[in-house]
C-alpha cells in the first residue's frame, strides 16, 4: 500500500523533473527564466583528493567531478534514464545489436584547439578497455571502425545493452590521442593531473592536491553559449562538519555525495540551503549486510532468512539513519528502472526467525544457538548498524562478536579473502547491472577480492538470468530477467539489503540547474548557473 | 670548536634516529593486514582481480619483505623517498608542496602559544591567588583537556558561522585577486582559527610552567636583593626574574615540538589546511606506505631541527650555558 504510493510519487517526481528539463531547455526563449551567464561556483570536491583527473584510467567519485568537467563522454543521461546526445550528436544500434555507430559533434575541439575525431574515440575505447578497472564495460568491443572523421563504429562480439550507460557520465571519457598516445603509460601519464587537455566544457586552471581543483570555462566548447559558469572552484574539505559550516555560511555553494545522517538532519532546516537525493541512481550506492554463504550455519538459507527476519529494517532507517535513506530490497538501486520492489521484504518477525532457526537444526540451548562474527568496516558509517545487529540477533539466540578494523585495508583483506561471517558494506551499481551488480552475484566471480562475490553465493538460475540479461537487447525482456533475478536473491539472501546510501546534493538557493541526472556530480556542469 | 663537535655528534645521532624511525615504521606498516592495492580499488569503486594483481606488480608489493625493505632503504640513502602509489607522484614532491603550509602553521602556533603563555604565566605569578590567575588557569586547562578537533569545530561555529569573521577552511581564497599584500592578508585571515586551535593545547603547559618557575624565582634571594636595591616591581619582574624563569619554558617548548607536529594532523584536517597533516591523514587512511614514511621522516627531521633550535635559543637566553660551552 505504502509502496504503491511511493511508486506513484516517484513517477510523478520524475515526470515533473522531465517537465522541468523541457522548460529549462526552452528557457533561453523566456527571458525572465533565462540562466545567467558568468560567475564562479564554489563547491566541495566529493571524495577528497582524486588520484587522477583522467576518468579513462581512474574511476570513483573523487575523479568523477573534475573528470566529467574536463572530459566529455559520447552520451549524457537525463532524470528518466533516457540517453541524450552529448559529444555524439546522434547514434544508432544495428538490428542484430552488434554495431553501435556514433556521429560526433562536428565542431567539437579539445582544449588545445585540435578537433575531436573518431580516431580519438577509437583510442579512448582502447585505453579504457586496457586500463579502466571496470572490465565488463568494453569487454565485448572487438574493434572500432573510423569510416570518416566524425563517425565511429563500435563492433561488438555479442549484443551489449550495458554499453549505453557505459558511454555516459565518467565511464567513457574521450581523451586526445595526440597527448596520451605518446607511448607513456596512460595510468601514470604526467598529463593526467597537470596541463590537462580535455574534451569537456571546462578546462583545468590548477590542481593542488589536498587543496582544490580550479576549472575555467572552455571558450571553444562546441555548444554555443555554454557553459554558463566562468569558473568552478572545487575545494577539498575532508572534515564533514567543516563542510557543513562552509555550506551554511556560504563559503561553498554546493556539496555532493553527502551522506552523514547527523549532518543531513542538521542542514535540513538551514536557511537558503536545499537538500535532495535525486541524481544518485546511476552511481547507485547501496548499504547491505553481506553473509558468507560458505561458512558454518550461514550455509543454510533458513539461517540467513532468520537473520533477515530478526533485523528491524525500520529501526535502521528511522532511528539509526534518521529517516535520511530510502529503503532498498535488492542489489539494484531503488532509483533504477530495473529495480523490483515486489520481493520478500522481511518485515520484523521474531517468531518466524526462531522457527526457521529451529527448522535448520540449531535449537536454543541455554539461551544460545550458535556464534557468528561480524566485521566492522574501517570506514565510517556502520558502527551503529553493526552494534544493532549484535543486539537484534541476540534476541533469537545468535551470539554475535563484533570485530572492528582500524582502516579500510585490514577490513578489505578479511572480507576480500572471505574470512568473515557477516559484515556491513556499501557497493555501487555504476550504471548498468552488468557493470556493478553481476560482480556480486555471479558464481564465476567468487573469491576475487573485495567487492567480488565474497559471499560465495552460487545459483545456476541466477548465473543464467544475469548472463542472458547481459546480451538481451529487448528492454522489456531484459527487465523481466532482472525481475526474476531479484526475486531469487531476495529469497536466498546471500546479502540482506537495507537501504540506498543516503547520498544527498546540498545546494544554495542561488545555484540553478544542480546536477539531477543519474550521475550526480559525475556529470558535466555546462548547464549549471548562478542566479543573481 | 666545542660547539662544532656537539653539533656533529648531534647530527650523527639524528641520522641514526631517522633510519631507526624508517625501519620501525616500514616493518609496522608491512605487518598490518591489507595494502594500498585495496584502497586503490576502493577509490575506483572496485576492481577486477587482475587489476589488483597488476597494481601489486607495478609497485613491487608482490616482492618479499626484505627485498622491499632493501629497495626502500637504498632509495632513502640516495635521497629518494620513493613514489607514492596512491597520489601518482614522487613523495619528495608531495611533501615539499605541503611543507611550507605546515611550517607556517606550526611555527606561528608555537610562537603564539609561547608568548601568550609566558605573559599569562607572569601575570598570574605576580598575584597567584588573584581572580585573573584563576581565570587564566581555568582557560588554560580547558584548552588543554578539550580534544583539538572539538575546539576547532567550536571555534568554527562561533567565528565562522555565528559571527562571520573568519573563513571556514583552506589556506587561501582562490577567487580573490590582487598583489602580495592582498594575498598575505587573506592567508592571515585563514590562519587565525587553526593557529588558535593548535596553540590551545600548549598554552596551558607554557602558562602553568612559567607561572610556577616565575613564582619560584620571585621568591629567590637575588630578587629580594634587587627589590632591596630599590628597583621598581616592573624592572624586577621583567629584567631580572623573567630571564631566569624562561629557560625551563623554552626547554619544554623544544620537547613539545613533536606534539605540535602531531597536533597539526588533527587541526589541519578540521580546517582543511593544505599541509603535511592533511597529507598524513589521507595517506594513513589509504595505506600509502612511501608517503607515510616520507612524512614521518620529515616530522622526525622537524623535531630534530626544533630541538637544535631550542638549544641555540637557550644559549642566547642563558649565559651560563654559553660559559659551559
């Protein structure tokens, strides 16, 4: 019931958002609403100092923001998950799904004035395929043909629908062949962080690690009148309380990927600031409780279901996360059109949990059934949840020992090598399920380090569904495959998904067109402007 | 001649100390589970197994411990602090970029705490049971016992949010333009809150110590003689007593240098001050061994230089030390 309403709300919201985009797109015609040219936008750089500004060799949120300003991708996505032209003014997919043709903007140039050609597209695909950590994005691309300067044809070994999302946001940066094709290793190329020659709406003025990235409008940008802003200063402020104060006193006008419930609830009523969770569906961050299905009692699906029934998700959402997060039930982000909410939601039911544990052959003896360890990650955000799970499972006779880790690597080693029973974690979708979801559930990806299938989960039907969906070109059929997949993994709970990470964009009233697509701040700011 | 010998011996010990610092830390970092490949994967939102293996091969993390150690120490002996895996840059460059900001903050805070501490100490020593003395003691101890980041946030809320006198973070405002003085004033404005926060820890030590030594000196025979001679109270206190009371305070200040450097890590993180502290914080979180070792190396160096400076200043203040040398 409640869920139906939510669904309608979501639809309404995305409809309104779409309407707004249409209005804004026509805005130059309506003088009173016209975005203003000029000004300097000061934002906080999400994720701290980026390792590299070149998204072709470095993924992640920190690289995403400067990377997508400096380098353009062929496509961009609107709020409705509909691809829009960007560096490619149009594209077509062949009937058999084996050829994807991109028609490039004809007057597009790199920041040094050289034209952006199909050669550069072919080169970029080659570099990304070789050096980007997400191998599944371009694996099926066998070659790129360049029939003329402005046409690039990607030849595929099999239909690959995930390619569409992989050609947007920060996932497919078009980089100049005449700079990066000089034989040096693209991963550690000196031009990744200094003297960057990009293809995007803004060019690099200065990158000072630990301090800021300063960007300036590229005068030769192919789209007339864009970008609106003269400058963007992205400041690196690692302390979240300091960021909050900087937002409140106007020192920075926008912050993205903010997800600390205490800070969010404090800024909720701050004057002149707006908070939104819109725009994070593509990045798709989800919090969950991972269970190692290869160890002890957790091998039994009944035990895993009992754990899910014993945990009160509402308590996590409302008390621990202060109502800042949306509920999630499967490994696909709730904002994704492929999300299936009609799966077992595991409403709190201690009797059912106890019954399942009895059935599984773990009777209550002296107030206890068995012991499990839970790893507390060395990154912030899971202490309360972890302590809560210990308390919640004690009620059904499962004694949980909390093992806390001082930092990320020590936790990652335990979980990455599958030496754990339970652990909270957050994993990102990164667009299509093929990129960020398959890795968690495919039996071929068991025990491959952190954020692989560290649950040791193996189900032939799930493998079949995911592999079929990866090459299924028909959107409706594809959706049906993922629907069934989500039902199965919700039933067998190798992972108990709790919520979408409460990522928020916080922006001042005077910021126009904040990034609301599916990639949040990992998307071009060419249409962002400052009001008077 | 003698001074030269002392300095040489000091420097010799300093080099051995530095090597020991590096050896110990390298071993400790190696013993900790996990490595930088995990955090690089984290920064990328996950990576294939082969990518991880490639990272480990690239940085020689797959080599045996002794090989890695030998390589690193060999590099250090030829003045090469190595290459940061995480930041994709030579460690020496990274540190030299950040060093000036930290030196500026640390020295300003130290000198500020020292000056103010001594003044407050002397004032309260003159009327040890006066209201002012109790006031100073209260505030000094409050600053000493409050956690640095908490003091920092509190100052931010007070002076950046409620009364908007000072900027929240960073070292400079890149949006302003102007000549040298415009920028100098800008940096100075950014420095006020971090300096206050960092000095708050040391103010207590210096004011308490100078109060105690001052009270002791004021009770000694030569001060009584000076008073009997008919000198004014002011002359007695500032000319005769203070000089003697100062040596222990300066010694303490020298010893505190290591604490100032570690305090800088917290203060810089709160105020996003682009110094070694933020670099240390970032590098520790991502387990970037070469950078952490490089920072420890420079911190140790700063402490050693600080101590040498203290000796030097002590000699200036105290003629007896000069005579002994």
